[in-house]
């Protein structure tokens, strides 16, 4: 079952070259643990995975990159002293 959250735009036209990332790749790219990823998906604060086969899921790299960019934009700028 595909879960989506209104915060994330579902990719309808996936650009050629967009990769599917397995969970270990998502962990490396985001710095999140397995438990944190699935918890954030349930909370609607992280892109949902896509079923790619029996007991196999992956994430669209573009959605993971978007999530990272949103975190970077939301950070508090450091004020010069």
C-alpha cells in the first residue's frame, strides 16, 4: 500500500535518470537510522517508499533530495558576532 502525505508532492512525471534508492542508501544520504526513517514516514515528515517487489521498497532520489533541501532551508542562520 502506497502512503502519501499532503506535504510531499507525488511524482507523476519522473525524470529520466532519477534513481530508486534502497534503505541503506537513504540512511547514508540522510544520516537517519532505519527506525528514524520509518517513524518519520509514519509521521508524514519523510517521503514514503515505493514497493518495487515482494518485500522490497525504495525511495525516489529526487524526493529524498527535496527533503534534504527543505531541512537546509529551515535551519536557523548563524548570526555573525
